[in-house]
DNA sequence: CGCCTTCTTGATCGAATTCAAGGAATGTGG
DNA sequence: CCACATTCCTTGAATTCGATCAAGAAGGCG
């Protein structure tokens, strides 16, 4: 495990240079609004594996993921665990207007958060429609994602579930790529087999078996345990049970 | 099937007398804001079984359920369907800022909707923070509900799933009851076995069997197919795998 | 009455879980 | 540098829970 993330990112820096400036909760803010946000923001870094927030904890901040990946999980008393969200850069953490955290938030990779003190942020939300509007938009998107995931959890087979998860990673990866033209996608799985299982409502053994099966059938290529190549994205989407073309709702 | 819902409700009437006045998207509106809303609202009635909105359809309105129950469902090409939401009185339908409907919306009972023409409503949202604030709050609640349901779909057994669904009905019913003191709850199931199966990611046979099992074990009583008595709510919650006490997050 | 739709129950089957063992990669301390 | 531990992953065998296939019961309604 990396002992220290480069600390530069955790030092204060300008919103203007921020990598998530145009996708995060602050996306619609004007220059003066950004300046007000700068007053109440601070950065925090977390190591891979660290729990940022425990379900039930008092929350004194909300914020945005700047870099890295975190998971949102729910756990039953007997230990059964379900991941209910995957937090990627620009995603929002916390719920304005509520004190207790509803889920565990765990850093899957090293992570940097841009945090806002909760009370001042809530006050700003009342005064700054641009923030509330953007938060509503993001929340509606998350709701759609959650509902799409309900279909995955409730009705898809293990093989389709794995293909669906890989599609998410692939789609995300494609959106970061400059060259969209070529159909071949390459990325590293950001989750362990167990974390994938928790996302998909499966056991880690089933995840492992289905990944092996997709590999054997040529739907994916695997180098090592994490490095994935998708030779044919539409083939993967077919395996996921989605309609041929991405299926991104406008 | 009832041929006609009493038509009185579908005629224009004052927001002030509205049964969902304090829970719907208009909950925070002042008198003058309500008057503006009255200008763009109209009522529509639907019969049980009718599809209000088809996934992919152009949406020219958004609105609130005034009375009755509707479901939000997603369907795969091969016919597998997953219910992704249950719309009860005061719940909001439609997504401001998007043209196409993402899900089928089907009336489970006779239903009355308070509709707002979409464009004027979107304009009002920009000008009326009270509406946007309330919509954000409601959307965050729905997101929490969707995530709780992900746990149900991903990790609970068939028996726990049924108990969880019954708990939702019971909880909702309890909130409408005057006398909260007594532990015994009585209500009619608002869904067919098939609709319950679609909500829970099960088959209707499994739903039927698990309901029979819960009946045999005295967790519920059944009169006819739909009329349910819960003699002991905490017993039911235990069967649902939730922590003993309601588990409503503050 | 017979015809729907909705629901129940039984028998069988199969996909995913559970239980179990071991492999691969990485790190640690002698 | 090697023995050993740890974490993450894979694979096999047995089991089980829910699905599927099938038949018939219970109402509601023309």
C-alpha cells in the first residue's frame, strides 16, 4: 500500500484549476459564488481501504470526490453487505439537511475530497440557486443510476451482472479517452472481486467464475487479475442484456 | 373493476383544500406561489391498469399523485421486468429538464394526478426556490428509498423480501392511522402477486409460497387474497431482517 | 353457468451459494 | 536470499434456494 499520497493535492488550491470544476456540485457557480465556496472548503486525503464515514456517524461536512474512488455500502446485522453506490471524481458525498450518515463510505483507492463545512454549505444552498440546482440535477442522475441498478440486482443473471459492471467501467473509461473512435477499451478494475460481489449481490466465487467464463468466451481479455481489455464493446453490452447502443437516456 | 372514479376529484379545486398540500412538491409554497401553480395545473384521472406513461415517450407534463397508487417499471427486451418505484399520494412524477420518460408508469388502482405543464413548471422552478428546494428534498428521499431497496434486491432472501414489502405497506398504513398505539395493523395489499414479484425480483409463485409460509408461521393473517392483518409489527420487522425498531433514518 | 384473471400448491430443475483446497503475488523478518 | 504470512483470486464438489413446469382452486363477472 502506498504510504503517502502526494500531498500537493490536499493543499488548498484554486477552484478555477480544479479538475472537477465543471462536473461537481459547483459546476454552475459564477466566479463570485466560487469565491464564497472557497471560504468554507478544505481538502482531505484518505488512503485506500480507509473508511471516510461510518453509517450513523454525525456528519459535519459534505463534499465532492476530487480524485480516487469510494464506495457507499449498507450492512445488515449478520454481515451481509450491499454496495449502493460507487463514488467517482465529481460525485457528491453527504446529504444537506440531515445529520447522520446513512451509509458507510469507504475509499477503494487513495482519495482526495473537497469538503465543505455542513452548516455554512446549507446556508449557501439557500442563497445560491446555482448550487441547489446543480445538486438537484446530480441527485436525479443518481436516482436514475440507482434504479437502473435495481434492474441489474433484481432481474439479471450472474453473467449479465458482471457484464453490466464491466460496461460501467468501460463507459466511464471511454468518456475519459481522447480517441473514441477505436472500439477497443483497456482499463484496470478498480474493485476487488469481493467488492464487485457486494455491488452485484453475488458471492466473490461467482464473480470469479463469471469473469473466467467471459474471458474463455472472448468477451474480455485479462492480464493478471485486474487488467481488462474489451475487444468489442457492443458484444459486452449484448452480454449485459442492454439494448445494443449504450442506452444512455436523454 | 370500478368503471368510474368519482369525478369530483378530477375537477379543478383549490390547492388549499388539497389532501397532499403539505407533502407534495408544493409543500413549501406560499399563498402567492400556490396561485401561480394553479395557473398551470390540471387534473387527470386514470383507471386501474392504465399506463399513464410509456418509457421513451415525450413528456409534456410533470405532476403529483393525488390519490391512488402507481408503479414505475423497467422492462428488458426479453420481457423481464423490474419495478423501480412505487408512487403513492404526494409522490412526484417526471423529471424536470428531461424530455423522454425513463420508465413505464402504470396505475395500480384508480388514480388522480395533479399535472403541471412541463415548460411553465420548469420556468417556475427557476423562479421559485421553494419548489426546487422541496423537489430536492423529495428526490433525496427517493434516492435513499431506492438504495434501501438495492439491499433488499441484492442480499435478502425471498422470505425477507416479502416481509420487507409488507413492512412498507404496514408502515405507510400506520402513518395514516389515528390510533398509533395498538400494535395490530390491518390493510389490503395494493399489488397483485405478480406486481409484488416484479418489485422484489422474484417469481409470482415464490411470492405466493412465502406469503403462505408467513401466514402458516403466524407472522401475518390473511383473509381472502388481499386482506392482511399484522398481529405483531416488530415480529414482521424481524423477519424482514431490519433492526428491531423501524429503522427510519433521521 | 362457464369464462376470465388471480392465486395456490406440487414436482422437478438449475443457477448460484457454500464449503473446501490450493495458487499467485506481495511483503516481512531472519 | 529464503522461509513464511497475508491478501486476493481461482477452481472443484456438494448443496440449496428460488425458478420453472404443471395442474387445479377461488373468486368475480358477463
